[in-house]
């Protein structure tokens, strides 16, 4: 199996216990695809951190499209601030 894709992301966290009262943190989240898949599969909130501001900004755009308007104004503002500092925003519970 090559790195990448939904199945690979889920395989990376196989055996971990997730609690919906605690966020899942993905360090070096890239575009956030794996982070989002893990959050949705385990029904938790996730937060991704990405040091590359351009990548974080692209992830924010993808997240906004993926959430189809489910981001609240407060979440969007928070995400935009974090993207400006090279972090990506919270992913919503599925």
C-alpha cells in the first residue's frame, strides 16, 4: 500500500482510542485530507497544524468546500487566523 488516501490514513491510527470530548491533533496535516477522513470516521473533532502557510491556506479552502456551509462564522474567522500563522482549522464532526 502506498502512502496516501483514505484507507492509508485510517490504517495509521488503527488501534488508537478516540474520545469525542477531546480533539484529535494532526501535526504536519498538509491539505488535511487524512485528518478529515480520520475525524469523520471516528466522529471526533480534529485540528490540523501545518507550518507551510500556502498549504494551510489551500487546506482552508478545501475544508470550506468540503463542509458545504457547515462552518460557523466564528469557526471560519478562527480558521482564517490560524491559516495566516501556518495552521489549518478545525474539522467538523461528521
